[in-house]
């Protein structure tokens, strides 16, 4: 409550300052994307017809993001706000309300088939831990919000972006549709390439470990089974029983590799690695792109990097 009041109070000044800024003199559509992956989608569809701002940047964790007054000012002045939906952006409802934005807030996951969160660790929790887990805003919904980890879903996101841009800027609609079609073709090629990478991995070596439950859609599409000590959000730490249960599972299922994630503290993964003897196979990019000079500066780079890293860690190629 205190943080909400501070944001609202600080926003008063930010809005006054923000309202004195001129509208985009070049006539570009002012677009706010909630995090870096969505920003990359928007850039590919909008091209030079949009002025894009991304709230949670490269290597940033949208699960724990705390908006600043300047972010509310950006929302207030936007024409279109692009978000994941599925309760991924825990900060979103408060930020939209505080900003009083009149922009269309577009949930890009509309039209996908959400996955239910796995409950395979629930029996290892005490009643108190169970209650705490289900009070969490993401896990209480029992829906996996990381739909963008499926390229098939990403193609739906891109179509939804084109629709949103056309609704806000009819004059640019032909450009948006053409850009979306070109990008969709690249995504289709990437999907085929990821499938080829994963097909090289033997069926009995397809269980791996990551930091949190971010790869359910990747698992569904590409046949790699991910286990994780933490749930869908990085906001809640894994309990001791979670970690112990995962270590048992690693041994029982003979997991092939363990990975750190770019948005999480690597110490927990390193602890599990020490206790199981499973070497860390590299870094996967889950909820954010890398910096521009990194290996996952775009969504396509991210998916190819993850696929190649998984393959190399398991079969050494």
C-alpha cells in the first residue's frame, strides 16, 4: 500500500512533466512494451513507423519489476501498450491504474492455449508452504504465463501486434501486415531449426534442470522435459523441500544437464549441481533477451541459443 501511494504521489509530478512533452512530432505510433521479448516483436512489426519504449529491458526480470513514476508517464502518453497477459506482469494492473492511460492495453497471449502449471512438487510441501505458494499471484492462477517460449505462440503474438497497430494507425496497416508476414516467415524457419536441434538428442537424455518453471511451452513443443526448484515466478524462493525433492528427482530420472538462467541467481543451480554431480551446461534465456552484444539479443537469437546450448550440454556437439 505504501509503495502504491508513493508511486501515485510521485506520478503526479511525472505526469505534469510528461504532459509538457510534445507528441511524437514525426507522427510515429507511441508504443510501450512490457518487457524485452515483446519489444523485439513490436520492433519487427512496427519498423520505423513506431516509437518504442520497453519497460523491462535486457536481462531484466518482469516478475519482480517495480515501476517508477517515469514508467507511469510513458504509459500515460502511449498510443498502444503491449503486454504478455496470463498474469505474467504482476506490476501491470497497478501501473495502468496509476497512469490513467487511455492507450489500448493489448494482451498478446490472446488466442493461445494456455498450459496449466505442473503440480508434481505439491506433495513435498507442508500445509503452510502449500498455502503460501497458492497465494502467489502467478501460481494462484495455475496457468503458465511463459507462452512466448513456444515459437508457434510467438507467431500468434505477432499477429496480435499487427492487429493492434492497424487499429491504432490505419494509414500504416499495409506496412504492419507486410512486416508481420516477413517476420512470421523467419519465425517458421526458426521453429524448424529448433526442432532439428532437439531431434538430435536421444529420447533417454531429454530431462534437464533450469532455475524456474519457464520452459513448459518449450517442453510441449520440442520434447525436452524441464524440472525446476522454483515455480512460474522468480519472486518466491524455492523452499528446502523443493530443492530436496528436485535432487531426488534428478537422481531418479537421470537428468542430463542443468542450466542457469539469465534472470536468476545462479547459486541455487550451482548448489544442485554440487549435490548431484551434474555439471552446469550453460545459460538459458527465459524471460528476457540478452544485451545487444550478447548471444540472445533478439527473440530468434534467444530460441536458437537455447536450443544449441541444450543440445551441446547433452550430447557435446
